[in-house]
C-alpha cells in the first residue's frame, strides 16, 4: 500500500502558533512543579478584550 506522504508532512506542522498569543505578553511568574506561566493582570485584560472584540456573535 502507498503511504500518503503529503499527509505526513502536513501532520508534522503545528496548527497553532503560540508565539503571538496574547497570554504570552507579560509572564509574571511560573508555577514551580508544572512550569505553567502565570500572566500579568494586564495580559489577562488584553486577552479578554481581544476575545470580546473578535467573537463570532
């Protein structure tokens, strides 16, 4: 059977880009065990404003 090589190439590329995400703006600190970034209050407000203005409804 032939493999679908174009599908394999497509699956290797990430779908989401977190480099430009609103929550990455200003990271205040990181949780010690899980390394989860905690955003600043300003970043949370900016992300909420972006979601509110770009919602489908």
